[in-house]
């Protein structure tokens, strides 16, 4: 009730100044309405209470969100500290370095692209002859770098011949045992009209090998 009296005194002061006459009239009307209907006063107080409660809940929600973000950051920091203290990363790095060295040692390192193509063609022909596997129309191509980051160039030998399961299996075993990195990029078996295989074997040239990308060796039958 004291708050209501304070508001009424404020309206009287505004009326006395002259420039607050419209506001004073509104307050007088509101005061008369409150005098006739006390429930209106309690309704206004209830609205103010709701506004204050909503503001308090909003502050509490913001506090909870900030606390949650702080807890997440703390957990992330603890995880980073635990990972920083582990020694497995160094071991993994050493393992990866060792595997990389092994793979690099299996790359082709030659003086010219033509020599690399001829040597690769001879290797395919030698394995086919050793296993009595027919390999005709051997074509060797060198393409541009496999990716801008590796700087390796790809060399692919394509050939085909009459299909024989056992001979082809022995041929593939020789490819796997060779000191160079040889990958069967494509292998297709055809049965009509006659059993036939079509194969593409890929290897990679070291970055220091001479480049004349796009060169193709003469087919060898």
C-alpha cells in the first residue's frame, strides 16, 4: 500500500509542474479505478511479480549455460593434458616413418622415363614367361603426379591374354614378391567367346626420376 501512495504522490508532483499534465490525468484515472476496484491493484502487483520472476529465471538459465560451457572446456583441457603426457604418439610416428621408408625403397628410381617404361615392360614379360602365362600387347604409360602433395608419378602396364587360373595365380604371386611396389589396379576375367583376362598393373616413380609425362612405350607381344 505504501508503494501505491508513493505513485500517487508522484502523479501529484507531475501535475504541479504543468508539462506532466497528461501523465497526471492518467494517474488520477488509474487511482480512481483502483479506489473503485482494489483487485486491479493486486493484478498490477501480480504482473510485476511475474516480470521479476521471469527476469530471475533468465539470469539463472544464463548462469547454467555458462557453467556448462566452463565444464566442457575443463574436460577438453584435461583430455589434452592426458594426451600430451602419452608416449604412444612418438612410437606411432616412428612406426609410420619406418613404413614410409620401406615404401619409398620400393619405388622406381631411374635415369629416364623411357628406361623406366622399358624395364617395367620387361618385368611383366619376364613374370609371364616364367609362369607360362600368355601376356600380349603390353603397353606402359606414365601419367602425371598421383597428387600434388606426394609428387609421385604413376606408371601403369596394361596387357591381356588367354586365361589359366593356376598360371595367373602364380603370376600374381611373383608380382607380390617383387622388390618394387606393384599394385593390380584392374583385373577382369572374360569367358565369352574364349576364357581371357585383362589386367592393369600400377607402380610409382620416385620424384627424382626424369619426367616426360604422357609417354607410352611401344606395345610388346
